[in-house]
C-alpha cells in the first residue's frame, strides 16, 4: 500500500511535468526553438489565477478560464513581438531570448502590487480533502491533477486530430515550407501554438498552485519538465506525457527509498541513462534528410 501511495503522488507530480513538457514540445515541433521560459510562463499563470480567484474573489471556474485566456494572449505576444523579429537568425539567438523572457517574467512578478516576493495561497474547490480506500489515503489535490490532466489530453487530442486548425498545425510542424505552399498561414499557426503552449502552462499552474503555493520562483519546476521532454523524445507529444510521468514516479520513489538528496538529481540521472541507451528519446520520431 505504501508503494501505491507513492505511485499516486508521483503520477500527480508527473502530470504537472508532462503539461509543462508538452509546452516545450509543441513549440519545438513548430519552430525548432526550445522555450526555456515555459516554467516562468506557468509562474505568471499562477499569479494571474491568484489575482482573479483570491484578490478579485471571482468564481474559481471563471478565474481559471480568464487565466488561460490571458496566458494565451501572453504567449501570442511573445511570439509576435519577441520571437518573430529574429526569424532567420541562429537558433542560439532565439534560445537566449526565451531565457531572457524568463528572467524578465520573474522580475516583473516581484514588482507587481499584490504579488511581490511573498508566498501566496491559491485555494481550489478540491483543495485539502482526502479520499480513504481502506488503508490507502488519496489527496483530492492529487486526484484532481490526474483527472484534469487526462481530460486536457483528450481535449488536445481531439483538437489536433479532428479540427482544421489542429490538422494545419500538424502539417506546419512537419514541413513549414510545404504547408506554406498549401496555403496554410504558417506564421499565424506558430503564434497560435505559442499561445496554446502558454495556455497549457496556465492550466498546469492552476493545478500546481494549490499544492505548492504561488511564488516568483515556482517556475523553476520547468527544470524538471525539460528532462521529461528529453526522456520522451523532444518533438513527441505522447513522449512528453510519458516522460513527465516517468520523472514524477522516479522522483517519488527516489525521495522515499534512497538517501536524502537523491530526489533532486533523480530526473537528471534518468535523462543520462535514456540518452546513453536511446539518445533520441523513448518516443523520438526518426526523420531522414537528403543531403
């Protein structure tokens, strides 16, 4: 039963890693840019949700929808005004821009009245409850994270496979030039993908904040989501989800069964092992290029 208890907690945290890793993967598939600000975008989402739900006292469901809408807009603005002007420049330039965005986001968060450097609580309707099944005690926070993450994955699958915009995004991610010749507005699609990735980060923030509280450094959880994307295969959407779950489970078991300190490095040990055994990741898509 102890094993199952740890597994549930690990899956719940893995879901958070998976959602942030999903943002990494979506942006990389579309633009071949690694967005190192994804964790800090999630942090902004947590503060926006805290503003709507706690400071403004809006109904929680409405606060969540408004938070996602605001972060979708933020992601689109990042692409339109910060990333698009450097198209054609070395990839390193885009990476440095995303790192800079992360530092600026943390700095801005500490200066906004009502946010600052303090730690804030965001209470969700499911917070602080437990469900007992015999000797197994399940936190309602963990259960909500798992169920809502699964629901979001289903929604995203339907969006990408059943809608014209979703199919256009898939086409653009596979070959932007061919998509452009087929009449797909590639630049608008890329902007929308940045917006969707930011919206997913906001959704992750709403799930994580009731557990870890809201503070300006909570975006560093992205440092654990990045290994999740690498483990799953950078560029694979199912890989991001599976990679997140793997990292979450490994952390949970390492923190309990291994000596103190192993939990903080467990994710990176897993990455090293995967890179040695399968350098492209578990679900990597093999591509061939003519030269």
